[in-house]
C-alpha cells in the first residue's frame, strides 16, 4: 500500500479488537485509533495539527460515527467519489461522523482556503 510520505502514515484496516479506541476525523472522516492520530496526525488534514496533541484530537475527531468502509484506491473508487473522499489517502473512513468542529478550527480552515463540509449528513449538496 502507498503511504503519505510527509507523515509516515501507512493506510491500514482497523482490527475489530481495536474498534473501541477508534475516532473519526470531523473534516475528512478518516478512522484511526487515538494512538495513530497522536502518532501521525490526520494525513488528509495536516492543517488541524493533530500530531502529538490529545486536546486537538479530542476536539477535531469523534468516537461517535456510523458505518465504516475501507478504500484501497481513492482515485478509482466510485464510493470514494460519492463520499467526497476521492482526493484523500487510502484507509478506513466513516460514513457519517457525529459532532461539530470547533469554531476556531472552522475559521483556521477558511483562512487557509479549505472548505469545511460537515460529515454528519447535515450539509446540503454542493452539486
């Protein structure tokens, strides 16, 4: 599998005995264990600066999410396109993520030119 050269992240399936420790990024819906968010940060959202920051991980990820899917090739997957994750790294993604990104993080994203699309199903279709 390919890895994100900048972060050292290698996409991997989350074993069932580790599911209780997983969290989903509120920006991109990537699912990883808390320990992996602490070690690598979010490879899709480096602007969140999750690496090594338990407080930011707690604020920008959620342990409450619905469903999951493993996408091995985000560029070729129709499911990745449908979920709007086709430009992200391969990995396990949540279908819906509960919770709301803090206002300061939304502002940071806007300042850096990123568009925040809530992953809880509340966003209106952009198309």
